[in-house]
C-alpha cells in the first residue's frame, strides 16, 4: 500500500468526523466569536451610538444639522480636499513606489525610512512642522497658514505612505518576463505600461487610494494648526465637530460625523468594486 493511501485511511474525512464541508471547528468558532466581539466593542457599538445620537431629533433635525451653512461649507471643503489628495497620491505614490522598486540610487534606504515617517509621527507634531516650514516665519518665504493649499499640503503629508506601501509589494512580485516579452514583440514603453504594468498595479493603487481618502476625510491633528480654522474657508469637518462638542451640541456633531461616515463607506465600496473588477480582468 502506498504512503498516500495509508495517510488517506488513517485520516478520517470531514464527513467521517460528522462535520459538513465548510463547518467551523471548535477552535475556529471560538476565534470567530472573539473577533466579532472585539470588532463590535471597538467599531460597531461606537458607530451605532454616533448614528443614534445623530437622529435623536429625528430626520428633520439631522437634515437641519448637516445643511447648516457652516457645517455644509466644512463638509464640502473636507470631501473636496480628500478627493484631490487621493488623486494626487494615486499618481505620485505609484511613481514613488516604482522608483523604489525598479531603480537603484544613493540614499534609497533613507528614502524608504522617510516614506514611513507620517505613520510614526504624531499628527499634531506634523502640523507644527508644517507651520514652521510654511508659516509666516518659515525659511522658504511661503506662508500657507490659513489657506486651502496649506490644508491640502498637510493632508498630502499624512496620507503619503498609503499608496506607496500598497503598490510596492505588487511591483516587487510582478513578473518581469511578461514586460520583457512585450518589449521583444515590439511594444513601446507606454504600451507595455498600459497593457501589462497598469492592470497589475491598479487594484493596489485603488486600495491605497481608499485608505488615503478615509484618512484625509477624518484628519484633525495635522490640519488644525495650518488651517487656522477659518469658517467658510479652511475649516474642516473634524474641526467643526469639535466646535459643536465644545458648544454642547452633540446632535449636530454626531450628524456631521454620520454624514462623513456615509460618504467614506460609499467611496470605499465603489473603489472596492472597481478593484475587484480590475483584478478579475487581470
């Protein structure tokens, strides 16, 4: 009798052990239960509490809170800045990832470390650094405090690593022989990039872009200083929410937070759908 046959006879099947295919083992069930409980405590229950607070005054109260002139201005600016930052990161982040993977140059290891600084640096410290460099007393003679460009710059700083770190592993694992084959068949560099490289990295770019958008949508620490919190100009939604909490208006704060949550979910789902479609085509 072969070794494979002996193993097959010695190891009972899932049916022989009384379990149906796909049925969880005791350990898997315990792990799933712990995971769901932990997720509920950290994410689902707080979100439910915010949504419940947002609708304490009914649908009319929620609508009045999110359509208030100041709130609407902050929401529009925040979503617009987040979309702009996401688009820039998708392009520049992919370019940086390409350079880090495909090129060799002095200082490459230093650049690898610099990319991750926004992850490790407290966001309020990032804001302080930005106003030191781009404030009225900055060394470059550029004052971005109280400007929308300053807010976008702060958001670009804190969201820089997301696309880079999402695309980098994909480029590392990419099959270079396919690119070489395309080149040997007469494909130009642009054609090779469009038909071979871009479909490969697009799911990773979209994944990083989704994370970048979500981070920019709720950012507070890095923008609070450089924005100067000018109502109707540079006030972001997170600053408005804090103002409502300090003014003892939790319903208005929760309403704006709920709307931002809905916007984030819609964008994340849309990007996930596009990512899955692109991956299937690939």
